[in-house]
């Protein structure tokens, strides 16, 4: 009898993985991927057919909407800087000493010919705020298991009105995503891997984005020296920084 | 036959006013035909010939570029143009072959990167001077010699406010989609006669290659035919060259929009001529029917006296022909003088109507006619045709008149 009651007690208090709710999962995903500040060096490899172009950038992020990027390589693009604030982006072109403002729908254009848009690259918004999610089950992914979650945008002006994400149950990192247009067309896939412990969070040091509209096109981001909650000068998050 | 002619001439003079009006109708039709043909030929020869120079008599591109040409897809380029240029240049009939890059850019002369769009073209100097006569179209300055120099059209100059000696910034993309900006000094302004053609900017080939990041290549290789050789035949010969296999090689009139445009021009000419002939023929028909009706009794007498069917018909047709000869000669004279004095010398100002045309069809705002002797002959012959068509029914009617019934006919 005591054994039976003990087993009953264990079963009643155990929290199986599938019992996690979508808000809980998203909260942990956001905790991993969003930040107050972040600084990192990124290598972006853009592959289109048999052409491969490699860029190296130094990136700063603050909150969900602010980001600054400076291109280090190749030589042709060295010194190009970008600063994003909410719905506007400024691009500094050192060869002509001019600033190009990019706003509105232009933010969804390809950044430097990659499969990332300017918006994709320079923001880190919390999915909890943007999407309503439905748990669509569990699937095996890699060595473990993932939750499959169907996310629908709360607002019509979100870039990707629907995302289907596979969140690793061990790390709470979305190892695979499918990004859809309003029409239901699959636009991109976004895979995250090489997850490492960085300052108490799980962070993917590698991301691959594939354009499903244009065959043979993919972009890989490799992060180095990622640091969070760093002190970044306010000036870095301003248009003034571009011309320095 | 001479009797029939005498009868026909007498009938023509019987109602001189009506005959004169009919002649006037035919002369108006003939004059319109001459003006129409001269103008269409002017458009065709002027614009098409000019367009052929701009797009190249023969052109080689990758098939993928050809499929997406309206977007100027830099990534669908010919990576190494040297063997393609050599192969085209050695094709019989080709007088010169050149790599060329065309890319869409935004242009600004002020502090702000603006929304003025233009087409930037990079090609060897010889293409500009020998074939496009760009140096002769300059209104100010000279052609670009250095990589940081540009020649711009008057439309771009107006839109941006750019002046000779001023720096402008062009912003394009590389073949990989990266932003590609450049500062260029305006060393020349040109006027090619149409707003669309004046939206282009010409730089050195090396500068265009740098902007597009296509080090040894180009988006197209254009070739020019020397002498009076059909471009399609030269293109067909070029396609047989092994070095050009895998590329899309076509003559200018085998490519859009010219392939449909040339057909449309021929159709327009034929329809216009047909409409003019028909309308004028209706007028002749009216005149001749009235003439036959008035002379029903007389024709009946002639038939009773032994004039057979065929001579009766010929008599009526001869009347119409006599009027047509006079009308045709007057029409040819008036139409020829108008085409020579007005269309060839002053032209017709199409103004804003040409703005929407693709820049590959460089129709100038003012289009001049091209009067040819063949047009005068055609108009005169068509004038006779108008008379024949208009006189046929009345002639058949006259030939069918029964003598006894005709003599009973009272007006």
C-alpha cells in the first residue's frame, strides 16, 4: 500500500516534458535568444548556386530593435556600417561618404545579397510578444526531441505571419524553423546549431537560412566571441556612429 | 476601244462637278496614303535603325539573362567575354564586337540618396564613338576616359540637377546583390533626341565591371554588322560557331520588342492603306452608281444597238479610271509636296506619347517622314485600285441592263 501511494505521489508530481505549455516554451526560447545588449563577430557565408561570398562583421545589439553592424571583410565592403532603430535603418557607404536611409518595406529586402533581410539581421524580438502558438506535437531532432510549435502572428505587419518551429527540449533553442508568407507559401527555413553555453544561456553559434523561393541559395552565420550584457557606448546606437 | 474611251471621256465631262468631286476624293486618299507611308517609313527607318545600333545588330547573352532581361540580372553574366568577343569578331559580316554591361542604378547629385533611377552602361570607347556616335550627340563636355567619369543624358541631368563637372553618386548592386555605390564626375552631357534614351549614363567598361563585380565578363556581347548584310543571316552564322554554343545569339530584329514591332508596322501600313482605299472606293461607288442610273436609258439604247456586256462594263470602268488618273496625279503631287516640305523637314512632335516606350526603341520626340519614290507609285496605283473597286458594281449593273426595260426607264 505504501509503495502504491509512493508511486502515485511520484506520478502526480512529475512534470513530463510534454506538459510544458507553449508560453513557457516561448519564454525560455526568448530568454536564450534575446538580450539587453550583445556584442559578437559574425562570419556570413552567402551561397548562390556555385558562387560563394564571405563577409565578416562586428555586430552590436541592444534590446529588441536596435542593432549596429560594421563590415570588416571583404576589402570592397570594409567600413560599411549599418544602424537600425525600430522601423528605420541607416547604411553608411564609406567609398562615397554617404548615408542611405532604408525604411518601410525596404527593410524586408535582402541584406548584401544574402538570404537574410535587414530586419532579420538586426532585430531580436520576443516571440511571446509577436506570436500566438499551438503545440503541434513532438518529433525527434538530432540526439533528442523537439516540440513542434505552430506560431501565428498577432499583428498583420509582422514579417513572417506564420512560423513553424522545432524547439529542442533540452536546450530550448529553435533548432529548425519554417517561415511562411501570408499566402501560405514557404519562404525560408532557418536552422540553428552548435549550441553553446554563453553567460548562463544556451546560444546557437551557427545559423543557416535557406531561401525556398530561389533554389540553390543559402546563408550561414557563424558567431565568434559572443558576449551579452556588455557595456556598449550609446553612440554606437546612433546615426552619428556611422560616419566615425 | 477608242470609241469606248471617247464615250467614257464624254460621260466624265457630262457632270463635271461630280467628276471633279470624285477626283478630289481619290486625290485626298492618295495624298493621305503618301503621308502615312512616308511617316511610318520614317518611324521605321529612323527608330528601328537607331534602336538596332543601341541594342547591337547581333547580341550574345546567356539564356538565363535573356529570360529575365527586363530586370537586368547581373548574376546571369558571361563570366569571361574574351573568347565570345573573339568568336563574334571572326564571324563573316561582323565589323566589331564588344562586351557591355547594363545595370539599373539610383542617381543623386545632392546630399540625399534620392529616387532618381537611370540605366548605367559600361562598354569600350569604340562602341560609343564608332557605332553610337555618342561623341556627336554631346551638348557639353566629352566622353568618359577615366573610371571615375560619366556622361549623362539630359533627362538624368534635369531630374538630378547635375551639371558638367559636378560629382554624382550612383548606387547599384553587384552580381551578388551587395550594395555597390560609386562617385562619378560628370564630364559630358548628351542629347539623343528622346527622353528615354537620355536616361542613360555611360561609363568605362572597367568601371561597370567593378560596380557589378564581374571582373572579366559582361552581361552581354554586342556585335555590329558592316555592309549591307541581313543581320539575321549573320546571327545564324554566329550561332554555328562552337565558342558561342550555349549562348543565346540573335539579330536585333529577332528579339523583343523589335520582332513584334516590325510585324506590327507592316500590319498598320496594310490596314491603313486598306481603310483609305475602301473609304475612297465607296465614294467612287456612289458617283458611278449615280452616273449609271442617270444613263440607264442611254445605256439601254447602246445595248440595243449592239454593245455587248463586256464593252459596257469596260466603258463604265474607263470612266472611273479617267477620274482616278486625274485624281491620282493630283493626290501624288499634293501628298509628295506635303511629305517633302512638312514631314521630312519639320516632322511630327509626339511629345509625351513616346515616354512610355521601352528605351530599346529610341523613337525621338519629333519623328520625320521618309519620302520614297516607291510610295508615290504605290499611292497612284492604289488610286486606280480605288477606282476599280468603286466602279465594279456599277459596271456590272450597267452591263446587266436589259435594252427594252432600259428604254422604258424614265427619270
